[in-house]
């Protein structure tokens, strides 16, 4: 009985010491600040040669959009460096006071392409790849997507592919139709594909430009087909039209 009473008294002492120690713990007045919710964006103008390419743009942060900050743009078809922004809604003034609205998602890494529409005004196309593609690419694979920015809006473009590694020529049954942005084309590492661009509505009419991309591990490219559909000075028999092509490395 005496032993049990001693144990009981000892337990009470331990509890009292623990409570006294707990009362000495400092409790902060507020929770720690959350980490910044950032996004990484870069910008590229992809305009026809006849357009005036702005050298800068203005961006205002939401929700009030009251303060605009100036950002420098590179030459046409040349991307700017990535810039870190707070995520959220933005208003962008580009060119002749065209106000464009975009949302920069948290942890998103994307390219914004500025284009000229048929009526002469400007628009913006956000091309993210952090969530569309694997963040670190795909091992032993190059991913390619195509974007149609031709000025007079040919609705659909054919992309015909040849595998120069295997020397099989143009593979007409392995083509990709796209109007704005295409799906993803995968090129295995060690293979080289040549892509030809054609006008879907005009049989056998080839654009004069083509591109060659070699497959490598964990690479991502965006291919812009832009400027205007121009057959000036080209004989009908040649069936060749002029456009421009820009290959932009994303990763």
C-alpha cells in the first residue's frame, strides 16, 4: 500500500512538472507567412513582317488592375527571358492599346505568344507546358506541338512528316491536322523527322518552309507557322506558298 501511494505521488509530481513546462512555451501571435504563389512567364511576338512590333508592353496585377508596369519585348519571333510574377489575373496592354486578359496560374511555367488578327488587332495565346507535358520532359523523347498563327487564318494546316533517319520520304498517312494548337508529336531519341506544312483546303499545295527536328531526351518544342499565306510570284504549277516557321525550345 505504501508503495502504491508513493507511485501515485510520483505521478502527480511528474504531471505538475509537465504542466509547468508547457506553460512556458511561447505561442506565436500569428501563423507564419505562406510561401509566395508565383508563376514564370516569357513573351514572344509572332507577327507578319508587315506589322509594327512593339518594343515593350504594360502589365497590371489583379484584382484592381490600377498600376501598370512596363516590360521590354524582344524582336519579332524572339522570346524574352522568363520573369517571375505573382499568380493571378493580369491585364496586358500590347501594341495599339489592345488590352488583353490572362491568368497566370500558380507554379505555371508558360510562353505567351502575341499574334495579329485579321482585323489588325492583337491577341495573346498562352502556351503552358508544365502541366500539359511532364515537368522534366520524357526520357528518350522529344515533344513537339504546332501552332497556327497565319495572318489570314487558314483554318487548318496539314503537317506531313518524313523520317529522314529511315529515309522513307513523305508519309502522307502520318499527318497532323491543326487549326490553332496541335496535339503532341513524339520524336524518339536518335530519330530525325522532317515536317512539311500544307494548306488543307488546296490539294497538294505545299508551303515553301519545312523544318527538321532531331529527337533527344527530355526536350520540348513549340513550332509557330506564321506571317501570311502568300503565292505572289509563284506559278500555279509549282503549287508552293510562302509562310514563315519559328521553332521555339521550351525545355
